[in-house]
C-alpha cells in the first residue's frame, strides 16, 4: 500500500511539473507575441540611419565610388615601372680543351640580373587616364553626397508631413468632440423649448461636416505614414517621436 502511494505521489509531482512547464511556455509565447506586435517608435535620427542602411540608390552610388577608386588603382599601375628578374644555370658534362691542351670550359656557368622597364605612349594616354580616374572619383564622391542629401531630405519632408497630418487629425477630433457637445446641448435646449429645431439641425450639419473632415484627416495620416514607410523601408505600423 505504501509503495502504491509513493508511485501515485511521484506521478502527481511529474504531472504538476509538466503543467508548470506548459504554463511557463505559454506565458513566454504570449510575451514574445506582444513584443512582436508592438509598434516601433522612431525618431528622425532613427529614420535617417535606417534609410541610409537600406536605400538601394545609396548602395548603387557607393558601388560607383568603389569602382572609380579601383579605376584609379588601375591607372596608377599603368604608370608604375615593371621590375623583373632573370637567371640561368648551366651544368657542363664534358670538358673542352684548346689546341694547347688548356681547359676552356668550366664545370658550370651562372648568370642573373634585374630588369626595370617603363614605357609611355607618345600621346600620353597613361597620364590622361590617371587624370580622368581622379576626376571620376571626385565626381562619384559628390554624386554620393548629393544622393544622400536628397534622400535624407525626402525622409525629413515625409517625417514632418506625418507629424502635420497627425496634428491635423488631433484638431479634427477635438472639433468633432466640441460639436458633439454643442449638438447634444442644442437637443436638450430644444426639448425645454429654448431653441427651435433649426438650431438643432444646424448643429447636426456642423457635426456631420466635422466628422467628414476627421475621416479625411485619418486618410491623410495613413497616406503620409505609408509614404514614409515606403521611403525608409519600414513596416507601416509605427509611431514617431516628436523632434
């Protein structure tokens, strides 16, 4: 009987541990899911950094500059003299003698040397190519700088456009809230006979117009956020920090 109780107690402990592990795994999964679904918040500096890292146009300009630098290295190589070395070794297997029986051939012979060559075309093509390569580097460096400035300017403009649209939506919401209270007050005053139905209809018309403006402001904000997300290369569900 005691052995059965011990086995039952062990099984209960194992089941409890399994349940605890499952609950812990479920909690961790929910926590990570919430973090994954949370909207990212970016400052203007964050957007600048992300934009420069992900911009295909910037990468192409950087590659053009790299190619221009390699072109200069190639032009410099054409101006450098060529240094070469040579050597030879000969082993003689037979002795040779002169008519006076004098040995005239050694056992072996060696020769070596270093050669320095430099050639230029009559038109000075190599020097011209080197000058052009330096100009290409400067051109591509300025192009890269201009591309970055233009790109960051578009990011900045889109960023402030989102903030402007958000402010316009806040104003539209406040206007709807104000006119809703005005409409409700007109309805109450109509019931007690202080105003005519015309005043209530006017208040409802003003509220309807304000609600229409709120919808337009919402659409404008969504469009501005979509444009900024496309330019920078981020998900559309995000928030912005005020500058």
